[in-house]
C-alpha cells in the first residue's frame, strides 16, 4: 500500500471517528484535518501528527490561550511531545496556513501490532465580528502499526 493511500485511509478513518466521538457533532466553525507522517513505525522510533485547522470566514483560532494536544493512551510506551504551532504576531491568532504538530515517540519496549491512539486537540476560537469566543475539544483517533 502506498504512503498516500495509507494517509488517505487514516484521514477517512479519523474523520469517521470524529463524528462518532464528538457526541454533539463537529465544530461547525472550524474544521480539522488530521494526518500522520507515517503509519508504520519501528519500536524506538517516532512519528508526527499534524492538525490543520480551517476556520470559516469571520472566525479565527486563538494563539492565547494556547492550543493543547493531550494524548489519552493508557499504554505508557507511547509519549507525546509538546504541540507546536505558528502564531501571527500582528493578531495573536493561529496562522491557519500552517499546521499544528506533535511528535509521538514509541518506546523500544512497545508491543508490535496495530495500535489505536486516542487524544484531544483543545483550542479556543472567536468570531471577528460578533466578539464571542468558545472552547472546543476535538477528539482524535489514529491507527498506527508498530513493528
């Protein structure tokens, strides 16, 4: 299976998981696309998860309070690094043309096979015109194979 096919499969699978986990639905003001740098990772290796947030016209995602990715994996053999993102210094808003990224590291002691990883991307978004702001917790589910 090619890398592009794997990424598309993961994206489609992630989108379906969002709909089922969000309960009340998805964020109608900010869409989120999730991608992984590699879906097959060697024990002791790492991969990057990227989030691309697309706010609708007239809405922005805040750089402060900062977005956060929490990884809810019960298996401690996979660890998440700090979420990295770009902020437009003139507005304080997230640069919506750049992805938010987080590196996940796989322990050498991790078990091989398919792992389903769950996490939450938390962020604040605001209306430019109306002045309201809301917090949103975007559920994220990805599948990786550790070899």
